[in-house]
C-alpha cells in the first residue's frame, strides 16, 4: 500500500447513530485530511437526516453494500450494532477498504474469527476495533504498577459493573437486550474482559450464571441476562469474580479490586482513579496519574494515522484483541447454556 501523502482520506459511514454522532464525529471533523463522503444508516430517511445535520457534503445512501462498493472510498467506518459487524467488515476488506469497527466485535466467536481471518488475507489494509473508555486514563499507570510488582503476584480479581437502566418493567427492550442485534454480548462483559486481558492476560475458563428480571418487554421476549455473574480463571493463575447488572437501583459505579501476594490495587472506573497499598501500609492511597502517562481519547487519530502511515503503524485494539474477548463472551454463553465450567482454548 502506498502512503496517502496529503490526499484526503475518504470515509463512508455504515451506521450513524448516537455513538458515531457524539463520540467519533468530533474526532473525524477536527482533521483536515479526511472527509466523510457517504452515509448509510438503518433507513434512507435517517441517513439523509444525519447527513443534513452533521455532514451536508456527504451522500446519504439506502443500502450499505452500495456504499462499500464505491471505488473512491478509502475507509469504512462501522457504527452499527454487532449483528452487522462481520458482514460489513468482510465486504469492506474484500473491496479494498480499511475498516474501523465499533465494539463489540461481532455476534459471537465464529464471526469474530472470520473477521480476523479475512483481515489476514489483506495485511496491507488497516483494521481496528473501538476501544473501551474505561480504564483508558490510568492504563499506563496500572501496567507500570504490575510490571514493578507493586502488589506482587495477582491472585484474586474482583470486578463489578452495575447500573439500573433496565429496572423499568414497562420499558421496551433496549437494542443491547435484543439478541438479534447484540448477539451473545451481555451488558459490559466484553468491554471489561478486554480491559482485563490488557492488564492480566487471557482468561482460560469460566462458569457463568445469568438472570432475566423482566423477560417480557412490550411483547418482546428478552433472553439476554439482566444480571450476570462469572467465575473465571486466568492463564497466569489468578482467579476472578466478575459481576454485571442492569437492574441494580442506586448503583455506585464500576470498580475493580486486585489482590496480590504483596498488596492491593483498586481501579474506580467511574471516578477514573487508581488506589493501591502494599503489605504494611495502613490504608489504600491514591496513585497519581501523571500527565505524561494519562491516556486520553485519541481513537480517531490512532486509526487515521495508521492508515496514513502506509501500514507502518498498527492501532489497537486489533482484531486479534477482539477475538480474545469474544472467546470469553462465547464461553460465558456456553457455560450458561450448559450450566458447567467451560475451558477456553485459542
């Protein structure tokens, strides 16, 4: 692949909902070296509305395959729910386009692995999955603490992610509760498995239980859990207890506790703060996140700079990273279905 030099990168949006509008569009529009030239949303009317309100120069399109086939587009930016990710990604790569894909990666492990296999057929094309914002700011500090054995060998990892968004029994099913749109993804499971993988390595086994508090949502039968508990083991020997819920009233936020042979590490994801203590300390203390180590949201720049580099840069999360967490998502679904421990093999 040749470098793009000063030529503007031309982007086609497939999916243009709230996440694209509020999180990605500002980062794309601040750059003078890219332009959004086409938009395909769930309907032509919504594509036209998004184009009119946000990118008047872009052409609204009815069908995403026609957008992907446009010869003068460099990048397909996928902002749809997971059920479309695999089909759009594979079509885009086969059409010679770079691909940015909104998380979660796919419906299930098989689709994620097919996406990865296709990307390996086109190594000159840049691919990236949207990373979770949780833990981003303190990521390098956590990695440094672990590398310096600040808490010794981690042996127990507890994570809680609670909210009350699904407590209203009269509310319609959110798209994340609809398996035909969200696949096997449950609550924030995949998001936090991605974070844990980054800090502690692979999860190699799970036992999971789920609960659906309100299965009937205005005539729609919900089968994705409203609450999920996962016992897991890590390849490094640590054990984990992960809890997720959309039915916790007055939930206090998301939090991870890591207990090691020489101390404790706590990440408050809601406050974006890190606390730690070593054996002998009287209490946990806040760990400073220096400005030079604090990671800020630079997702759009990371991907676009990689494309502009001609393949010399490879952004993360990669499709390999995505498959790692989708293996756990699949194993959790299998464990719930079979009510047994499921080992995870690569």
